[in-house]
C-alpha cells in the first residue's frame, strides 16, 4: 500500500492542490476502515470500495471542461494502460482524490481482517496499473513486490505460529529478489516519475539536445551529459528571424516536464490570436530530413500545405502531426507575433485569468523553500512581472556557464542548478527560470523548438539539429505569451560551430545545403534591411533603469533590443549579481533516497540471515584459520599447527575417535611422514615441555604444505 500511495502522493505534490487534501482524505479513509474492520462483512467492504472508486471517477470526469464521449474516454483509459503517464491528465490531483479512497480502504480493511493475500492482491493491482502507466519507478515497484511478499509471509506466520522458522527463509528470499533485480532490468520499465527516483523516459535516453527536447513527446526528462547533432532538418523562408517553436510544457515535476491535456484535429481555419497588438509573419517550411513535428513561429494561427490533413493542435497552441513529415514536404504557417514595448509589459499588471494562474504558477510542494527565498532576493528591486523576468533571465545568464558536459543532479533540478551547479545547457537554464518565476507567482512555461538557424539569404534560414533549444515564455495580461531566453547565446553558438566544423571535417553529406556552406548571410553595404520593429517601438516605454545587459545577441521577432534574445528591451533592474550567491557546489556525497536505502537495508538483513543460516561465517573463518597462522611463541605455534593438522585430516578422512591416540589415528588413515613429524613435535612440546623455535617453524611449514597439497 505504501508503494502505490507514494506514487499518488507524488501526483498531488506537483499539482496545484498540494498533498494536504490527500493526507486528510487518507486519514479519514483509514480511520473508517479501522472502525468498520470488525463489523463490516468482506463482501460489503468490497462493494463499498468499488462504489467509492466509481464515485471518484465520476467526480473527476465531471471536473473536465466538457463531459467526454464514451469512445474517447475508453480510448484514453487504454492509452493510460499502455504507457501514457497519468501526469498528463489535466486535473491529476482530482483524479488522485477520486481514485485513492477505494483501494486504500479495501487494502487496509483486508489487512486488519488478517486476509493478507487478498490485501496484497488489491494493493498489487493498484500498483500494477501505475506500472502500466509508467508512473511507478523500478524502485517503487520493487518495494511494492517486497511489501507484498512480506504481507503474505506475515499471513503464513499468523497461521503456523512459528515466527522464526518462517522469518529466516523469507528474509533470504527478499534479499535474493532485491539483489537479482539490481542486475536484471524490468521487462516493463516505468518512467520512474514517482518520488523523482529515476527520471522520465521521455527524452530521458536521448544522446542529443534535439532528441531530448524535440522528440520527447508529452514528457521531457532532464539528462546529464549530452551532445549536438549538426544534421540539416528543414529550411524556412521568413522575412524576420524567429525561434521556430514546437510546443510548451506546463507541469513541472521536479525532475522533468509534462504537457497535460490533449491534442485535437486542426481541420483548417484560423486559430486564436494573441490578445494584444501583433504583427503577421508568414513562414514557408521545406522539410530536409524526416520530421515528427511541425515547427512554427509563435503564435501560429493557420497552417496550409501537405501536413494539414494530419495536423493536430495541442492545448498549449503548438502544431503536431500524425506520423512524420517526409523530406521534400512543404507547408506554410501564418503567425501573429506579439508586439509590446517594455512600458506596455511593465504596466500589464497581474490580473491573470484563473486558468492561467492555476496552470502556470504551480511548482511541486516539495521544492525547497530556499529557491523562492533566493529568487526574492535576486528580484528585490523589480516591482512588476516583466522586470522580475528580465532580472532572473540576466542573473542566470551572468552567473551560470553553458556546458553540455554536466552530471545530472539528484532531487529538484531547478534547486540543484541554482544552488549546487555551476554550468548546464538550455534545459537547465529554462527549467530554473520557469521555476523561479513561478515561485514569485509569475505565470511561465517551458518551451521547446529551434532557434532561427543559419541565415543563408535575406529571408532564408537553414535549421540544423543543434539549433534545437529550450526557452521560457511569460504570460502578460492583454498581451499574451512573451519569450525570454536565459541560456548564454555566445557559448551555445560556439559549441554549435564546433559541432558543424567537426562534421565538415568528416565530409558528412547531411549537414549542409547548396547555399549553407558559405557561412552566415550578411547584407551588402547598399542594403537597408527593414528594422525588426518600428523605430517608435524599439526599446520604448518607461524610464530606463540601472542597466547591466548580457553580451549575447539573438534576434527576436517581438519588439525588443535585448542582447540575449529574450524580452523586449535591454534594460535590467538593479544589480543582478547577488553577493555570495554563485554556484554553491560542495562536491557532497550523493546519498541514496529513502526508498533505495530501505531496499538496501532489507537486502543486507536478508544476506546476514542467509549467511547465519548457512553457517557461512564459520566456514569462511575456518578457511582463513586453516590457511594462515600468525606467529607467536614456540609452544603456542606448535599447538596451533597440531590443531590445524587435526582439522585438515578430519575434513579429508574422518574425525579422531575418543581414546584414539594421535599416532594410532595417523596409522589408521595412512597419513604421510609430514603429519607424523608434526605430531612428534607436538608430543615433545606437550609432554617434555620444551620445543625450539626451529621445530615450531618446521611444524607450521609442514602443515602449510599439507593444506596446499
């Protein structure tokens, strides 16, 4: 029961409600089960549990924006049972509160009634469903198996009454299961999201930034060391450089990201545009290498071309496609790029829609308080969400280095990056910025896609795999979502350049197009390119505050002149460097989690019991004692040599009978002259009371020879 409850607890920990309602509900349910355990018949208890489960699911379904038809509902249930994480549910906290009472009540009730096998079956079925949804980690699953075996063993002890006789083999069995499972992979490996033990599978096994972000699907797991892929993915025609966005993620789990909700068929037509002033941007894409996504500048409002029939739209506003886009596929996207100068964003206020606040300001309740406290200190001089975002963006840019060679930390990723790490790549920067913003109640989300790529003509861009990127979007009332990018652009672009240069040295053919080998396109001296924003909008609005801008220019379609490719201007508020708050990596020990420590403890206990039961300690001691004799005085050495000889002959032949002298014993078993010499030296030492050092050494040496022979 504790195993599946820990998974349910994890669900509510990362949801808006937090764990308190679940804890209260669990206390009430267990108390009720305890009270009714002696009076309620088992059949009635089973029926009551099923009724609780049905009622809870009904309440959850009624909480959805619209009552779903039965066929999609069944389809979703099947999808969950075949590997879709429950974390993708919009109201996962309500699902937990609705589903938990039934199995908790029945498991506890059956345990109190001493029906341990039945209780194990109920708990195992619940945990098994969470394994199928990939939400129970291998460690949690193993703990559940161990707990089930213990419960069945307790039932056996309860029937037989011989606790010690049953406990010893049970402990040995548990140790064997734990040790074997440490070396044999699970056939059905869960995503391991529970308690953040193992990280997500979504993107979790990828070797490149692109695979970990663009190909991650609805879940993104944050990794350690990673590489860049220089292959050309697509070409874009656009009169302005943009980040070619794929989708965003709203639920932060502490060790990864989940996109909740679902996708629906696009079907053509116009999608919603941002609330504020926008500029229309038309992009024409040509797929060079097979793509499973449909990039588009934010905010896309229409799609035309080959993928329309297979296009879907997520709740986050990103395009997706069924299957993939083949090389040579062309499509066109029309986007409405938000236009807002800094003064507009500063004055946007905090009157967020309830749906936005609920969805984009939540962080796990287990997030250490120190993250919010440090964020508050860093942004102390910011008096509006826009300035808060700019300060956090620049603080991360200025205080953390860019590196692909990092060790994935344990625990909360954002907290670790803020307090324990000195470097990371875009996933770490964006995750930390979103979490810091949310800790200050500023709506933000984690976004993935591609940067603008290599500009090969005035309005043409070649985008490669290494342009895959993660950044941040912040919500402003009456404006919409605005992009911020805390990742240092200069070091990132340098790493991309090295990756491309290495690939070109290898004469790879998939890294360039006909017009990408000549380097970045630059306008001629007579060319007068159109400004990214109208002159009246550049850096406008509001007084300029104390400025400490970063040094890495990345073009942005929205109105701004921010050097790091983020917000609409280059201003910062106050000093973004907080004294004494750089990387606090202390090189500490990575301690195992409580669950892992529990399994190790059980395994060690079982091993000790097994060793004791098999007499292994005595055997090991005797083997060492027989083969190694430390030197002491002559009499002691002679006595020990004789004892070793007796033990050796007893193992090889037979024990010496009572009343049988050593000489008779040696004659009967046909011992060789070396054994007779040792016995003679021993007799002189015992009965004559004298033995020389040389004789003692000879006795020890002869026994050593007999042991080795």
